[in-house]
């Protein structure tokens, strides 16, 4: 193990952590939404200074141990805070300040920690084991983290890091390393420092990639989400439903939901009230849909729901309960009550087939039947309904959602021709 030099490894750790601290500071400076980087930047800097402190204080080893332990604890708490911020969890400033101060107090009260580096290393390894395990669980259960490809590998590495430090405590407790000039000198300690370097390198790489992947995730979600209501937009709903149809049973349904008299809401109360109505409607529906249902906004006041087959509950009853919940919603606009109602057209795979466009056309036909029958109702598609209401004059251009082809205007023109003078 003569090839492994502790001072060299310490210097390498210092360089890597300082570089990462600068990189994190730059990330946070350019994007203040990356709050995790705001904690990682000083955390890595504190860790870099921790390892270098003892090396730079050969004539005051006890002071070096105290300063290094406090800085190391600060690094741990900041890193833990970064993982919490990354997972959209609450960060505790009191812990960032309190834990390093507690470590300082412990070293001042117990001389054995200052006089024997073995004891200080065992204490730090215990702390590392606790924080690494906590970071692993915080990362794994953080909001949106399960969708990131690096989450599971990094969780495994953090747990492995915790295991190594737990083993280090056991080894040093049973067989304390020899001291040379007040410092630890053993093959095991060299391996301990080498693992520390590998850990820093892994954290440096993975934390940067995590932030990059999270940024890409945010952009993807933004591109798939309707900005007003927070539900899936047209494109995302089409893609997800088309995928779900590949494994759907005959009882699965596609429903198109249209807010009744929405134009009159805008005309009477203003567009702000119309936006409020859409937001409240979406919130009401989302809270009552099954967890495996797909819900999206596919037009101005038009929404769509795909519900996989559920043998335990009637889809018609579920949708009628949604309709009733919307009907019972009362909004206050300009000091006046605003009530909402919806018409819902429903098509099952059993009656309309598994093709997405056919389902949309059938649900659209059922929706207009609901409106013709007086609105504020749920209507199931039947093959006897007039599918020609969703066809253009040549009978070949089917109106479909996938190509943004749901066209109320075409249907109204067709209806006007049939009923006009």
C-alpha cells in the first residue's frame, strides 16, 4: 500500500470538491430554481476544507481535529439539506447551524476525541453512516426522483458508503490504528481515505447529472402540461392514451367532457372567471378519478378522460358522480354565484373499437347526443347513433384528436345545413 499516499489523496479530494463547489455555485447563479445546488456549493467547499485542515496544522493537531470535525459536520448537514431540497422537502436551517455547533461542543467536552484521532474518525464515520443512509432514503422518496434514471444507482452507492463507514467504526473500535506523530498510520486508514476519494468523485458526477436530468424532466413536464389547469395537454393525453390502449380491455372507456355554456360564462363574467371555472373544474375531476385514469385538456373548454377497465365499479356511475360533483360546485365571481355543469360523451372499446380516432369520434358523437338531450348528463355511445355527425362531406376525413381534428365547427356546419332553410 506504499503507492497510496494519504496527503496526495487529501489533495485530490480538496481539488475535486472545490471544483464541484464552484460548478454548483454557477448552476445556482444561472438558475435560482435549483435550490439543491445552493446547498451543495457550500457543502462541498466545507468538505474540501475539512480534509485539508489537519494537513495544514501539523503543530496543532488537536485544533486541527476540532476544526476538521466541525467542517465535516457542516458539509454533511448541507449535503443532507441539498438532497431534501432536490426532493422538494422542507430544509431545516436550525440543523445546518445546530449540528456543527453540537459537534464543536462534543469535542470540547471530551478530550479523548482531540487526543486520539481514532476516536474522532470513529465519530465521523458514525455521522457519515447516519447521513449517507438518510440521504439515500431522502433521494429515493423525494418528489419526482423515482422517475430519474440515476436515483436507484446513487441510492445503492450511498448505502454502500454507509456500510463501509459502519465497518470502519467496528475495525477501529476492535483494533485502533497506530499513531505516528499524533496521526493515524495504517493500511486500513489508507483504504479509508481512498474510499473517501471515490465517494467524492461519485457524488461530484452524480449530483451534476441529477440536476441535469431533473432540468430535462421539468422541461418535459412543462411541454406535456396545460399551463392553466395543470393537467395533461392535448399532445400528452393523446400519446399516453394511445399507449394505454395497447393493453386495454373491452371495458375501458374514453370520455369527452365539455363545460356547458362556457361562452356565456366568459361573456357575462369575463375571461378571468372563465379561467377560474376551468381550474376549479379540473381540480374537482382530478380529485375523483381513479389513480390509473388519464385526464387531459384537449380544447378550450373540452377535456378528455381515459379510464382502464374496472370490474369493481361502473364507469357510467363514476362519470355521473363527476358530473354531479361539478354541478354542486359553486364559484363566487363579482359577488355573484357561478354554477357549472358538464355534458359527457362516453365510448367503450367494446362498442367503438381499440383505435384511438374511432374512440374519439364515438365519444364525440355521444357528447353531442348529450347536448341535444338537454346537457348536464352522461351519454354512452351506441352504434345506432349517427356517426356522420363527425364526418366531412366526402365521408372520408374522420375528425380525430390525434391530429387535432376534433372540430366542433365542422359538426355545427353540418347540423346547420341539415336544419337550415
